[in-house]
C-alpha cells in the first residue's frame, strides 16, 4: 500500500517534498496512525447517531 501511495503522490508533489515527507518511514508511520485515529473517531461518531 505504501509503495502505491508514494507513486501516486509523485504525480502531485515536488521531489524535495517527497524526500522530506512521503518517502520517509517516519512520515508513513505518522500518516497511518492519524488515519487510524480518524477512522476510529468516525466509527464512534456513527455509533452515536440517533435514528431521527
């Protein structure tokens, strides 16, 4: 998944930005953590919806 993401981002970001962010392992770890947290929040919010 990471390789495909990097390939896709190469279409939109300049090389220096890629090297400093997207292509680093630390950024990938950060990104996946943030997305997991947001996913959990979204699921929790959907569970808290009423059927009005």
